[in-house]
C-alpha cells in the first residue's frame, strides 16, 4: 500500500464525512452537503500538506520543535497563573493576554529550539545526552576514501582506533556511482560497496550507518562538515577540496593522501634510485618515470633512455600539495654516492 493510495483514501473519507455533516445541519439541502464535502476535502488537503512539510524536517529538527513547544507551554502556565493574581482584571482582557502569551511563547520556543538543535543534542521523546566518559573517536567516511580502498589496509594494521560512521547520504552517493552507465565509475562504486562490507566484518572496528540527513543542505561535502560538527567527529577523506572547506570551518580532517606522503622514505640529494623511464618530460631532453608509490621522477638528459630502467641520482625533491616530485640525473660513477635501499 503506497502513500499516494492512503492519501487518496483519506481525502475520499473526509469528503464523505463532510458531506454527511453538511447534510445533517439545520436547513438540509444539496448546498449544505456540497459545502460540507468541500470543507472536508479542504481539511484533508491541509492535513496532507502539513504531513509532507513535516516529512522534510529531520527527526532531530522535529524533536527540537516539540521540545521547544513543551518549554513554551510550561512558561505560559506560570505567566498565566501570575495574570490570574492581578486584582479586578477584566476577564476578556485576561483571556486575550493569556492566549497571546501562549502563541508568542510557542512560536519563539519552536524557532529557538530548532535553531539550536545541534547544540542541545537532545532527541525527544528519547532524551539522549552525549556521554562524558566516551573516549572513542568518531571517524566519518566520505565517498572518496571508501572507493580509494586503502582505509581497509590501514584498519588491518590496527593503526586506526575509533568508530567508523558512514552517513546515509554517502551510502546513497556510493550506490549512484555503482549504478552509473560509465563502466569505470560503476566499477569504482562497486569496489566501494565491497570495501564497506569488508570493514563491517572487522572485529577491531565498529561501522555504523548514520541516518541523519540535512535536506536543507544541497551538497554532500557540506553535509559531511555539518555532521562532523554535530557528532564532534573527524572526516576521513582523500578529497583535497573537502579538506580545505572542512579545515576552514574548524573540522578535523584525516586525509589518507597526507598519511601516504608522510610514510614515504626521505630522499636526499645524491642518493641513487632505479626507475623505469616511460615518457618524455615537458622540458627539452627530459624523461619521466615513477616509483612504486606513484612518486614522479623527472630525469634530465635521459630522453634517449626511454623504455629502459636506469639508475639515477637525486638532485632535488619538490614537495607540492598534490604530492612529491623528484628531480634527478643519470648516474655518473663517482665515489661516495649513497644508494637508496
């Protein structure tokens, strides 16, 4: 049974009830029945509109609104009792003031509670306060780090401690990638889903699907930052742009690429490497090769050696935001040259 069917049935029932009530009123006639049916249909449409509006609000937002409404009613009760103590006050004026107080306080209570729902961290009807003795670090996974796959290897080394959180909107994005018409994207998405399943099997870590969504926020990156602030967690990613946006907003980012760069062996000028030269460089007579970890090695005066594995001497190392780049020259037999490895 779909929501559409239930809504249509509800409209028909309320329209019928409205017609019956209209017909039962004093001065029975066709006009009264039609008016009652129209009022019933209008009420049904209004209720459905309210239901759909509430459906766009997150459970946290709805809980905060109810919480604010309860506080407003409590405050209204005290103020109305104080008004009753005023001697010789006109009954109509007192009732008007009381009604105005209830409406105004209810409005402000709901608005302020919804604006501060993230700070309260309260869920009604199940009141939930953050535990003060909880020491587990919350690590929020984004789509890029799941597809990357290296997080699984890092977990197996037990260097990572804490609880992994996979937001529902990240899972949805991953599913969309897995269903892509592009074969490469589809394979990446399916690989990401396989990585998640493997992570859930690990006994040393916990993986939780976070249902919290932020319908008022359009982009996944902004939702991740919002969720990290809400949970007090850190974001695991390989996305450079997300890295910068989150840092700007004060959210801690753990970038797997930064970790990989930090773990690369330090190379000093004069050390010797073996590298296969696979393509020409941008400058005249340069050749380019790559180390096992993906580091680019630019070798001067080596174009003639393309396709061969050569011993090269490091001349300088350049660290950039995208990674490390090594400049070298073909080895010249000289005493005192250090060999890497």
